[in-house]
C-alpha cells in the first residue's frame, strides 16, 4: 500500500532549499528521530509519495558519508540522496509512477556497502495473528515474536517482533548498527502492543537487544529478547540471531512409541543432572563439557546404569551460575555454556536413540531482576504484578509472573510447548509450584493480598497450571508434567476435569523428608522413629508420586546422602545401600541426583565436577553397581512399577516391628503371579529365621540383596531364595523364613 507523508506541493519546489522539504518532513520530526523520540518511524523514513509521481526516500544512517538510491537489481542509479542533517539524515527525490523498489548504496569510512532499506517494507504480521498472543495454549509467542528468519519477496533477513504495549519507542540495536537506538526504531502494531521491524540481509550469529523508551519517555536498560532462540554466553547478556529452531529430527520411532506408553504404568527412574558439574575437562582449564561431548559420555553412562530419563536442571539461558539455572532470563534459548541450539538438539536426539527421555526443570514461578530481563520490561509492570505483595519474592529476590494477564500466561504456555515441540523434550518438571499456588507463600500477615473470596489460593495461578497441563498433554502425546509441590494441596496429579491441577506426577516431598530423617539416626534410636518409614503409605496413592532424592538434599550445608548416614565406614555405606533398596522397592517412580549413585562424599558444588576418582574404592563402586541392578530389576519386574500409583498394588506384610527396625511389604503387578517382596532390616544385627507371610505358595527368588559382596557388603543372605511353607503368618496362609542381613534390603520375586 502506498505510504504518504507531508504535502504534495513540496515535491515541486527546489530540493536544495530548506523550505522545499520542510513541509513534507518537519524539523521537529527530524529532531525527534535523531533524539530517538519519534513514535512512528515509518511515517518519516523510507519511501513517501509527496505528490503525483513524486517520491522522497528518507534514511537515517549516522555512519554514512553519502547515500545513493539504486534500482533493486542494481542496474541503474535512481537518485543521489542529500544530507539534510549532520547526524546522518538523508533525503533523495525521484519521479516514479509506482512505489520505488530500490537499494541503498552507502559510502562509509570503512568502505562501500549496498543494502535494502528496512523502511521500504510494509507491515509483515497479519492483523489476525496479532491477537493470538493472548490465546493461552497457542504457540503464538514463539511462532510470532522474537527474531525470525524470513523472506519478504526476494529479500531474506530477520523479522524482529516484541510485545511492549506501553513503550513510547522501541528500537533494535546490535552488532549491525553499532548498538545505536536511533538507527532502527520499530513500528508499533497498535492492536496488540507488538512492535515489528524487518531487517534485510542479517546473518545468524549477530548479537542484538531491544532499546526501549518507557511510557514516560525515559530510556530503559537495553533488554534481551524475551523470545530469543539463542543468547551469548554469560556474563554477556545479548540475544543472538538464530531463528526458530528447525532440527532435522531422526527420532520418529522414539516419538511414536512414546505416544503409546502410559507413564503411570511404566518404569520411570530419573537421573537428575546439572550439566555444568557432572564432569569437566581439567586439562583444558576445567571447562564444561559441550552438549555433544555430554551426548558421547553422559548418555551412555546413564543408559548403562539403567535410568529411563535424564532430568536437566534448568538449561534455559540464565545469567548467574550460582542460581543453577533457576533464575532464567531467556526462556526460549538453551544455555550457550555448552554449545549451540543445534548442539542441544543433537544431545536430545542422542538420548532418544539410546532409549532415554529428557525432562527439563522448567521455571514459570518467578524470574530474576537483572536489568536486561523481563522486570518492568516496557517501563511498566508488564510480566509481573505491580503490587510487591503479589509480584515479588523476598526470599529469592525475584519477580512473580502475573498469571492473570492473558499475554503472560500465553507466553509461559507457549514456552512449554516450545520445548516439547521444537526440542522433542519428554517432560517438564515444574519448579516451585507451592509458591505459585499460595498467595501467602513465605509471607507474614499483611504481606499478601487475599483472592476475591478472601482466601490464600492464587486463583490465576491455578487456572494457568490447569491450562498448561491441558495444553501440553494435548500437543505432546506421551510426555509428562511433574510438579515440585511440597504441601498437601489436593489433586495435583489428578485430571483437570475432576478438579485437579492436571499434572502427570508430583514429587513426594513428605516421603523424602521423613525417610531421610529416619535413616540419618543411629540404628539404636530408629525404633522410636519407625513411623517415619510407614507414615508415607497413608497417602502414597492419593497422587501419582515420584520419590525424589534431588539436588536440594545435598546443598546448603545438608551434606551428601552418604554424609547423612551414621556409623563407621562400613555402616555408612550399608545404610545407604539399604535405603536405596527400600526406595526402589517402595511405591512411586524414582529420582536420584547425580553423585548419589557413586556415594559422593562431599556436598554438591556446582562449580566443580563430581568426584569420579571415588570409584576406585570398592565401597563407592559397590553403590554404583547397586543402582545399576536396582534400575534393571525395577524395569524388568512389573510388580515393582506397574501399579506404583494404585493401592491394590501394595500390601503391608510387616509394618509394626519397630523394636527390630524391620519392614516388609509386597508389590503386585497386573497379573496375580507378579509379586515382589521387599524386606528391610535397618539395624546392624543379622536376623536368622525371620518369618514373613507371603501372598502365594511357591519359590521366592532373592533377586537383590543390598548386602551382597558385589556391592561391598558382608554377603549374608538366603542362598538364592526360599521356598514358602504352609505356615500361616501375618494374616496369610503361607510364609517364608528368611535370613535378614545387617543394614540391608532384600527384594524377592515370586516364581511359581
């Protein structure tokens, strides 16, 4: 469509005189442009018909010595531009019956360049698409916003779009314009508060940000792109031109099979991993492993140990290493610490090829206050609540998303879709859900605002979480969402149509706290705390639980898992092995933070590698062997996983022997012959002739004994298994007589 500016008679006057062009372009408008105050750059720059067949082409190029207008095919010169301001404002005049189609030949102190004029292109985004950024559940934010590689006609470049409805002016700044906010001001699309600008002939890899003048005209710190698909390595803070990721996936078989599986009925053993400290390269300055190096080393390691999934501490780009990724700034960009977006996609594909799923720790609860981030993004509280009683976490020094604003909820759900759809991730573990659900989370009276009913429930966050889960399960078959939720909120992993939040699983934080408290006590005192092991079964089937021994349990002075164990060296390792056996036999999916599988001695430090040299010790190597065997047994026998979330899949056999600190229970699969018996002795006293009732007569093979010499134990056991006897016990018609090893767990499987 033809753009018009000024009055027609200006083109018929002497172009060398000030008065000739001033009616078409006022001095005040030029001044506003040069001072980066102009609200509508397309009304001033680019081609403008100023009379019938008369055109002015206006450009602002601060580094230009001269500007020539050439035909688009560079076949001829159309006009020589005249410098109208020393700062670099040029105007060229030409006669043309149609809108000129041209390029700029620019002479600079560093040589001559030929480029398309960004202000010669019309609106790019369709009006009907703009409003979709308010559609919670759509992919509009990552499909429309950000910096996308685009072809407009015959011209390739990047389309920049950003949501900043209250800004007075937004510019693209970067390597391509000397970070000068005057050069590339954007066009405001008023219907949705989206600013857009197509910059031709830019190449991937260039750095950029947005320069924003707030509602009152004040210049804000330059902002990283909220929807950047790549970012430069911290501590640098710029976004990097990349375009929407389009990996050439070859994991069709994995994705198809994933869609046919029921996670609730499947074995899920998760290896939680912080990529920056799993292993490093000491001979090269202790640098990180890259995504591709991790694909070659981490994935085979995890596969060998029998884990089904790797859960990554957040890898969405974050500025501060000490946050472990839980304070991200660029939610759509894999951190550049370990390589490019393509490298990350390679890592995911390698995992799928090895039969391992990838879960991402995802952080929609809060965001940091770094000046290049989302806080007061356009000079107003755009992403966060304005009231600090609703919009600020004092504990973490972070902002809280305003889930009641449709654009913000849509931004977050679109981000979840992005990782599942564009990077084929298999699940999202949603961080800090409790802080989202409660308006008074970690707040004193008077420090929070009740909801419209006077309660402490965050109704907007509840609605957001439900929409999140409905959307992700709809677009990514076989994927799962996992809530880190530490309270007794009902129905976290129940379907939304029954009133639940719709998560697939919930971390069982109560089980973790109770059992770690128990196992850290001296065995002689455990008889007084027996309920710490049994209490969790009162609610074990109210949710789809994951049993987590996560990174949070081995930091901030808590010590390592091994460090929590009492006794001498032998007892410490025996305690840990017995605890792992109890955990893998207990109802619930499994999660173990890296280092636990080698019995890391020291507390986790995100700045250094795990202590792999420990595997030279038979004790540490024995724990690793145990984890490998536990995972394989867990995956092989349906009795240990198929009914993790069903009460009918569990039966207490011995729950009340606090005096001897012994527990026993049976696990059941869908077939009545699928039976596993789990027995734990949490004292260092071996127990001969310990009778336990069993569900069916037959042979019970000792499938795993945490006291086996293969695990550096004392090798007390039952010589491969026991035959049941027709001796009633524990309310059952038959029983087995066992030898219980000291500080050990036995898992026996039924063989008729």
